[in-house]
């Protein structure tokens, strides 16, 4: 019985680790899309970051606001940045 519990615990830990790894890769891909040549990909990346606020997202948005040349996307990113900064304190 103890051996079975050990296998279950190891499986759960492996599942959590795999989930964390997939989530990190997803975040990296969307952060990279933030600087993609296609405005649609950049807009999608902004939408992803809007739903996933955090310190890393704030840093990426600060860089993006300075980089973006299209006014509509820059305004959207600025709005998201201000909202995240207010929420995170």
C-alpha cells in the first residue's frame, strides 16, 4: 500500500511539473508574439497578457509600448500596462 501511495505522489508531482513547463512555454511564445511583424499576432498576444497579469507581463508591456509604432496597439498596451500596475501595486 505504501508503494502505491509513493507512485501516486510521484505521478502527481510529475503532472504538476509538466503543467508548469507547458504554461511557461505558452507564456514565452505569447511574449515573443508581442513583437511579431503581424499586427494580428501582436493583438492576440496583448489579449493573452491581459488575462495573465504579473510582473513579467508588466516588464514585457513596458518594452512593447516603447517599441510599438501603431497607435491603436500602443494605446491598448498602455491601458493594459496601467491596469496591471494598479492591480499589482
